[in-house]
C-alpha cells in the first residue's frame, strides 16, 4: 500500500489522463489532492500559492465535486464543469474517471482508487457548517487537537492549519455581497444568503459585522432604499410598484424603512427631488478599506467602470466638477453625494467609508 502524496511524475501522468478525459467528453475537469497538487490542462501545479493562482471557479458556473479516496482514505477531489451537462453524463463521468485512475495506479502501486458520487448542495453546506464550527471553537479559545497524519515527505498536517483565515472570511463576505447584489430586487433573508455561501446564519452575521462594521440587515436595507430613491427621482413609477420592485411585500413597511433611512417619506422624497438628472449608485465591496474616504472609493469606481470624471481642489478638498460629461453649470447645477441615503455636510474626502454601505453621486439643481 502506498502512502500519498504520489511522486511528481505520477501526478504528471494523471494530469495527462484528466486532460484526455476533458478532451473526449468536452467536460472541463480538474483534480485537486490534499497534498496540494492541482491537475489542470495537462499541467501539475504544486503548493497552495500555485493552486490559488490557477484554479478559477468563475469559469465553473456550475460544477460537480467528486471525493476521491485511496484505500478508503480521502485523497482529493475531482471537479467537473457541469454547465449544460446532464445528470446522467455526470454519473457516467464518475465511473469513467475511477477506471482511469485505477488503470494508471493499481498495477504499479497495488492500490484501489474510489471516486465517490458527486456531493450535493446540502452535503457541501454541511461541510462548510462543520468548518464554521471548528473556526468558532478556535476563535472562542477552545482547544482543538487531531492526530497528525504522516506522509512520505515526513510532514505533519493538523486540522487547525485548514481553518478559515482572513482570506477565507473575505471570500465568504464577497460571495455574500455578490449574491445580495444579484438579488437586491427580491426579498433577502440572512438564512437565504448564508445557505448560498455555505455558512451558518449566525456566523455570517458575525463576520459581516466584524469585517465591514455594518449590520447585515442594515446593509441590505440601505442598498434597497438607495435603489428606491433612484427610481423615485428618475421615474414616475407608482410607489407601491417601486416597493415591490425592491423586495418589500408591503408598501407601508417600505415607507417606514424609507423614512428611517432618509428622513422623508417616498412621496416627500420624490416631491423634493424633481430636478435630479442623474444618479450613480456605488455599493460597498470587500475592497473598501477603513482608511478609504468616500472620494477614494468613488474615484476607483469611476475608473474601474470607465466613467469619465474631472476633479479639482475646492477650499483645499478634491471635488468632482464633472462625472460622465455632466458638469457644474453656472453654479446652478452640480454633483452632490449621499452616504447611506443621507447627505453629509463635509467634503467627500473628509468622510471615512468605515461602517458605510452605499454611496450615491447625484447630479441636480443646487438649493437656493
């Protein structure tokens, strides 16, 4: 019986076989082993750094994950891109891949490789919950010990080394924010988002507050109210329709939340903002730093989205004179900004992004 990891040349042989499988079936497939080897595109990438640089799940919009064992001991995972692939083909892929691995390894090493059925979403969720439990135990000071596993490299790996680090937390928060953005016009709950990013609701709420300094529900409501204020100012849609389009089932509740966030009812907001011509809404992302100002994140947003702008100092502070070719007009019109749906009284470069959820730049007539 062989103790993994395999030798480098063995992984190269497997990489060729996986690439051949991908070519024949037209199912993009990679293999990742627990000793940090990634087999992709007929190439072996070794070590976490190389693996992270070369595995891109953005291209795997929907994927199937098959656990792989050597003599009943977990070895790694085969990951297949299952976009436009039937369940029957995925099931057949499991058997085909198992045969490939055994044909290559069994004669030389006298081992049995088993490729198990693809994990379903509930199983993946439970795995993530278990990792969350371990992370919580570590955070709260509980001692976690495991028997080390010795490899033929004489290295020892402890479960604690695989607990979620800051990068993992940031990725989870980023995934949650992306899900919220895609579904902001629907009803969104903490439990729904937590399920989508494979976290427990309590843990997602905790890391959201800790790392963004924003309450999860407040973040969602600020985003919804920002969208609603844009619709109120730039359209004649009925208020009950706007409430429904931003995920509020009851117009009365929408009105209550809107007034809490803006200080105005939806009707009052619409009446007072008839001169608004354009709004740019900038939602918070994981890239915002506590040291950033509103001006900093706005400038980055305009640059990343190829929105032309011009700024110059006014009273010692940078000021956006023009955004998307809309500029100050003889002092009667220009750009103002809001943070979490309220207008600060100081320049944007003097306001920190810490604890903020959304920024809006509004081209409107100046108040007399």
